[in-house]
C-alpha cells in the first residue's frame, strides 16, 4: 500500500513560478528515487526531473536552468521548483517514485497528477 499525493499545480502567467510537492506514504521499505513527469494533451509522457537517494539529479534539456528538484530530509517528499514558466510547460505533472515495498525490488508508483497551465 503506497500512495503519492501531489499538490501545487495551478494557473500562472508566462515568466511566473510554481512549486509542486509530492508526498509518498504507506508500506515503504526504501525509496530509491523520486521524480516528476509531465504529459501535454496529445503528447507522450516525458521525464522532467528525477532525484536519487544519493542526491544525484537529472533534468530534461527543456527545463534545465529553470526547474529545480529536491527532497526533504526524511526522503518521503519531493519538490519541483519551476521558474521562468513558458506556455509549452503546460501539462499534467505526475509524481513518480521507485519504491521498495512488498516486492524485493523497486517498483514505480505514480500520483494522479496535478495540472499546470501557463498562459501567454
């Protein structure tokens, strides 16, 4: 029983900022990584950013130098600080985590998504 709950989406003008949050809870043994994906209408889901348990991060080229991913000290919450938002950032943003739960290996879990709309 693992759940990811996102918050922080909304409507913002181009050039503005938003911070997304995602909290993982349930029968968790360990979390290897947490990250954010996004999916715009009619497009495939793409990786935005990921942070691993050791602190290493990866970003999509389109968001480098604008977005920052981080985790809290407990490791169960991931944030995505989004600055300099552009209309092309408009999408549903999904929290993702690779988690050890009942199985002896990590499995991917997903939040239900939070909508980010950037107006021009």
